[in-house]
């Protein structure tokens, strides 16, 4: 019996996780031959390597939240999830500050995933917070996620790469810009930058911010908004308590927060998050800038940098001295209208599938997302996957 050839186009976290899950589904849905095509030499050049790596299941959309919870469960036992890695998360705890009535609270409180501690118990749970105590104004709006924290992004990517290869995925890295080729209402395969055509019955577009433009090139619109967000790293904080982590200070070393014990703090009201990185702080003012893949990639906006410097001064107060930002970067976030990823087959073109629209949740959704996408691509969608298809946007398909 011939094998079904599936090409995954894009090898960030979405493509890697999907390719891994597809190859692991071997046999359950017939034989598949999976090839992953990535433009760059590395998998973390774009959003996947530019994230804050915060594991946050406090998400309003119930389906996205369920995918996040599924991923959190899979992170607990990476070997059972088919990964050759040990711990993939630093479970430092996550403190979310929100004085509104976010819709995730009831569900997550019922499951015992979040608690509402008073300031005294918070200080006991997270002694490092004393440094920013006044600015936090904790009481009445604090939600404590004991199992939240920081995903070890570099380790997750490396493990998905090696585990996918072991499961039989062919990786084509450094492939340049590849494009989907279609004829007579169905995909035919993928044309590589060097002109070679790889034939396939199915193509999964997992191209992050490039997915929308790719859809338009195929004549099928996707309701995605391309935005950009910044993240900054402060210089070493002379007043910070010693931390057990290494202090490489390199943003390319996304594992540098290893061993951190300080909780991540995310203030929804102020649109600000802060996490410890050795003696530095990684921060974002949660900016949402309209962006385009056509413009020069990843500039750092001076106005955002100025606002971020001010925000740090308000949060990490040091007598007599501000804490300057040492460096910053930005990255794409491709947002869908309901903050839920777009997964699975597109009824407008035979053999075309999506795994995109991860927004600000890509690292948090990683493993659950790959599983859901694979189930939909193989025609056996899980309940969650069935709620993520492009078909939910009737206006787009009309
Ligand atoms: C500043 C910032 C902070 C964030 N913080 C968090 C966080 O704390 N927690 C969280 O869960 N998420 C966070 N995110 C979101 C997360 O980073 C993204 O959702 C996720 O990385 C998206 O992954 P992706 O695989 O869809 O995209 P990408 O990582 O961009 O991967 C897409 C890949 O497709 C490839 N590609 C594109 N076009 C082609 C082509 N024509 N041919 C071949 N290859 C192609 C690209 O080279 C790229 O490698 C953050 C994002 C940013 C920018």
C-alpha cells in the first residue's frame, strides 16, 4: 500500500510539533511519510526563538485554554509524549494580576489550578516578590498558578527535532522560501527555493506570520492579523537576591533561565510581565503593533523601548538608580479573531491544511497543538481539533 505523503511547511514550534505527532500516528491512520521544510538553518530564528516562554493556561477562549491544559499535562511526562527530554518547564509559579472578571477564573478555580492567596501567603510562596511589593498591589486581584512558569524553549525545540527524526520525519532545513503548488483544486506538493518540486497528497502550512500571505497567494483568505511584540532584558540587578540559575545574559540561549526560582509575574491590568533571568529581568509591556512580513524584520521601536524603561523603573525600584535595559528584540504574533489557532483541512483546496494563528500562546500550546493538528490532518479530529478548523469563520469561506 502506498504511503500518504505529507509536507509540513514551516519548522517553528507549530510545524515541529505537528510533524512529530503526525509521524507518531503512524499505523493508526495508515502509513504516512512526513517531510518538514524549513527556510532557515535553525528552527528558532523567528517567533519560536523570540518568545518569553511563559507557560500560561489562563486564557479566555475555552478551546485554546483546553489545548494549553493538555500541553501542561504532556509537559509533565515528556517521555510518555514521545520526547527524549527530561523536564521541559521551570515550574516557578505564575502570578497573574487582574482586577476584572476574566472568564478563565471559574473553570481554573474549579479544577484547582489557580488559587487566590492573600498578600501574606503570597510573600511566603514567592519571597522574591518582596523586591516589587509596592508596585504589585497584590490583594484582591492576585491569581496564583503553582504549576505555571517558564518553558525551556531551546530544550523543547531540540527534543522535538530529535524525536521527530527518530519517528521518521525527514527534515529539510535551510530550504529557502518554499511555496505550495496546486492544480485542479488540490495541492500537488511544495516547490523548494531551488526549483525542485516535492510531490505530496497533503501540505500543512505552519509558517507563522507567513501563513496569511501564503494563503492569499493560493487565493484563499485567512482571518489572521500580523502583529509584533517586544521583549527586553535589563542589565544585572545589583539588588536582586542570588538565584540558582546560570546568568549567560544571552537571548539566543533561551535555556538561560534554567533553575530560576522566582515566579513569573503577569499584570493584565497594566499590560506588563516580568520574569527573572539570573540577575537580570526579562520584561514586556505587552505591546501589540501592526506588522507585515514585507517590512524589514524585527526592528526595536524606540518609543516601546522608552515605555519599557519607564515600566521597569516602576516595578523593580532600586534606591537611587534605575535599572537600564541591556537589549531588546521583537517578534511576530499572528492573531486569529477569537484567539484560537487555525488547524486542519481547508475545504477550499484539497489536501491543504493549516497550523497557524498561535498568537501569544505558541509555546504554551506546543505539544497539545501538534496532537490536535495531526488528528485533524489525518481525518480523525479530536473534539478540540474539530473546534479549531478554518470552517468556524463562515464569513471567510462564503
Ligand atoms: C515577544 C514575544 C513574546 C512571546 N511570549 C510568549 C509566551 O510567553 N508564551 C507563549 O506561549 N508564547 C509566546 N509568544 C508566542 C510564540 O512565540 C508564538 O506563538 C510561536 O512561536 C509561533 O510559532 P510558529 O511555529 O507558528 O511560528 P514561527 O516560529 O515564526 O515559525 C514559522 C516558521 O515557518 C518558516 N517559514 C515561513 N515561510 C516559509 C517558507 N515560505 N518556506 C519555508 N519555511 C517558511 C519560518 O522560517 C519559521 O521558522 C511570544 C511571541 C513574541 C513575539
